[in-house]
């Protein structure tokens, strides 16, 4: 019986020792991990912000609508040269590394349509820097001309400008629940006709 | 008997090592104050590599240093990683916050003070504006208020009250959003944000003129642009260890948690506990004096007083912090008592208590005492935050201008002026970020649209 009590006591003492030393260390340790996702796996849905699934849905929806509306209205013998501007972020979330990716995805989708050819973002950034203009200035004809002249001088003339803009609307449903609507708008300005098209795609997301 | 003594010693040594592990941070504050940014950056990089659990704390610090080194893009990256990690670690609710800290805060990954979790977003917005190559500043600025709302609402006490609802709001985020909206000619949105600034920080005297300007619907006169000087003034609040008496209110909070988590009301008698209190520097500059092309343009006005923010936050949840420290100490005392009780169960049955048993109990008690004695307040904090965010709006003609800045105290300029030559564009904002931690020490100025790179930091030539 004494031996049994002694063993219990030792166990309890050991537990206290272990808890006192190991728990504090383990409580906040975690090993980083990563894996290559299969091509068939769906995109991850961000727990804090838009994330891959949201952006893919927004981009594919908006670009398809744009190509259908403008492509149907405008027929050209040769591919139209398109300058896609950086995304104007008017949302409550930062784009971070999505900024470049969104440009690339829009650019790739437009190129794949076969009717358009996009201009590299490097030329567009350089053109804006050289002309000391911001993308909003390109709606002023005189300032737009300056920008287009720089692109033409670089042998990458633009016939169409596309202005992407991301907005969000948030509905708070308590301290831990919210609904956020993401709206991606693509505004296309056809320089030769002066016409502009606007298409939008919305994704609604619930957070808790 | 020897086995118990050995076990007690092992426990004591183990606890000592664990307690020391969190206290090996090198203080980079001094180097930063002296303008040795490159050296600070290298030290923080090394610390982040060594102490992976608290990497985000060093990234917060390094974000400020990167900004001082005119690497705003790097600052955004560091601060964003730190923000995401802080969000992951943030306590879920009130009871969770109290009961998760039964051991020693210093052994846990740094969770960040509430004001730090809010201000990391303000710093992100500032760094993004300084970078000048991104569109995310507005989003970060909006996150300042939304994060603060979440922090307040998620901390509900047992009586249903929201102890953090007395927190002071951060006007800096609203101000940054306002000037971004104003530049984009969204005057209605800018007006809402300027009105928030006026309500949150009545000491910000330019708010009335800002509201009037956006109501009239103009950003600047034709041919002019605006230079926004955004200043990080003084050295921010820091933590000191304080012996705090356990008040009746704190004891009531602790009793509630103790009884609900241990299913018994007996609680050890502890009169004082160590807690991390907030302290501030007394010799901080109070404003930055600005001149444009050698003509005085005014001085910056206070937008967010970080010292008051931290002190108010501390006062708002002081009793809860004491209750938490009390619970932690009570847990240790009880664990030691339980160990002695269990060890003596055999003796009680035998009806004898030998010298060996006495020595064993002494060993357990000594280990328990050491466990409690080694406990210290968690003094970690985002030490490179400024004491305040301040701003000055200067309307200038299109073209290049030399902006000169000088730290000041109560209206008197002192210290070495810092200069930056900037481009001003018709109808647009140019951002000048000024970091002035002290009156005479290191300081730096950078711009989103610098015509010439600002002068290198003090230790740039000596760095590898």
C-alpha cells in the first residue's frame, strides 16, 4: 500500500515538473509546413481576407464579361493592343502580392482570347513614371495623349486601356461574424472610338 | 530521498532556464535613437532568426528600422507578416485570456498589446504611403478602426460589460484615409474621415480647416500640390515591472475564474503580484518644425498620442491584469502544495515523518518558491513605436521643393535639421515621413516622391 502511495506521489510530482517546464515552451511552438497542391484541388478560401478562391472567381467572371461585351462590339483585323493598369484598391483589404498576380491573370486571360495583346506592366509603369501621371489622369484626353505618346515611342502603342478597380462592402454581424462583398470592376476605354465599357463581378464572403 | 532532492533541483534548474529564455533580447532602442539604423536592422534580423517563436516582435521593430533606412517596401513586408502573426495569436475571449496564462507570459509567443495590434495597421498605411508604389494604404488605414472595434467587442467581462470600450480611438488611421480620399477627389468620404479625426482628437487643430476645404470641394489651388508631413515623434511607451497589491476588485475577478476552472473556492492568500506596467519617456520632443525652401511652414500637430493610448489601455484593464497575475501565482502555490500533500500521503498512513521526508518536503517547497520567485512580468513590447503620430499639411506650387525638418519642444526648435528634396505635382499629395525619436539623437526623413535620395544613416559607411 505504501509502495502504491509512493508511486502515485512520484507520478504527481513528475506531472508537476513536466507541466511546469514543458508546457510553457510547447504552448506556442508550431512547426512550419508546406506542400505542393494537386492541380485538381480547389483554391483555398482565405480566413481573414479575400484569398485565392475569391480572386479567381472575381477575375474569371469579370474578364469573361469584358471580352464578351467589348469583343462582340469591336471586330479588328489585327489584334488590339491593350494596356492594363494596376488595380485601384478601394477595398478594406490590402492586395499585397496579389497586385501583380491580378495583373498577370487579367493579362493572360485577355491574351488567350486571341483578339488582344497586352502590353507589359513594365512599359506601363515606365510610361506613367516618365509622364509623372497617375492612372486617374488618363481620363483627361491631353494627359492620356502624353502617356500614349511615350508608349508609342517605346514601340508598344496602346489601342485600349483597361482600369481594374476592387471595392468591398462589409456588413458586421457581431464581434466575430461579418459578411464582405468583393466587387471587381474592369473599365475599358477604346481609344479609337472613345467608347468605354464597364463590367463587374461580385463575390460574397462570410467570415466568422 | 536523494531522488526527490535531485528531482527538486532538476525542476529548479529547468524553471530557471525557462525563465531566462525570454529575457535575452538585445536592446536596439539605443542604436536606433543614435541613428545607427543599419546596425539595428542587422541585430533584429539575427534575433528574429534565433527566436522564431517571437519572430513577429522583431519584425515589428525591424519594420520601423526599415522605414528609417528608406526601405518602405521592406517595412510593409515585415509589418504585414507581424500583423498576421499577431492576429493568429490574439486571445479568443475574456475567460480564455485569463485562464491561458497560468504559467509565465514570457514563455509564450508575444501576443502584443491591444494598441500595438491597432497601430501596426497605422504603420502599414504610413509605410505604404512612403513607398509610393502601392494602392494599399487606404485599406490599411481602414483596418485601424475595424481592428479596434473587434478588440473592444471580443473582450466581454463576466457581468456583460466591455472593459475595453473606454479605449481611446486612433485618429491617425482616419486622417490617412481622409488625405487619400481627398487626393482622389472623394470629398464626401474625406469629410467623414476628417470629422472622425476631429471627434477623436480635438487637439488636432487643423481638423476644422480640413473639413471646410473638403466641403468646398478642392484639394489644392490650380498649379499646386500638397506635401503631407507625417511625423513619428519621440520614443514610445515601454514596460516596467511593478509590484501591484491585489485589490478587492482583482480578487473578485480571480475568484470567479478560479472557482469555475477548479470547481473549488479555496484560493491561496497572496497580497502582491508582479505585473508589467506602462512607462513613458519624459524628454521626448513635442513637435517637428517644418520649413519649405527655407521659409517656415509651421509645425506638426498631434494626431495620436501613443503614450496616452498605452496608459489608458493599461488603466482600463489593470484589475484584470492583476487578477491574471494573481491566478498564475495561485496556480503555482497550489501545485506545490498538492505535490507536498501527495508526497506525505504515505507518511500519514505509516504515522511517521522521518528526516528524509522533511528534507524531501523542503526540496519541493524550495522548488515551488523558486518557481514563484523566478516569475517576472512580461516586459516585451514594440519598443520602436514613437510617442506620437503628428501631421502637417503644406500646399506648394508644382515642382521641386526643399523640405527641412527639425525636432522641437513646446514650440522651440532644436537639434540638427533634416532635409529632403521632393517633387510636388499639381493636384496630388507628396508624403514626407519624418522619424524624430529624440531632440538631439538620430532622425531621418524620407519621401514618397523624393527628387534626391535623403542622406544615408549614421552607420551606413561602417556597415558591411
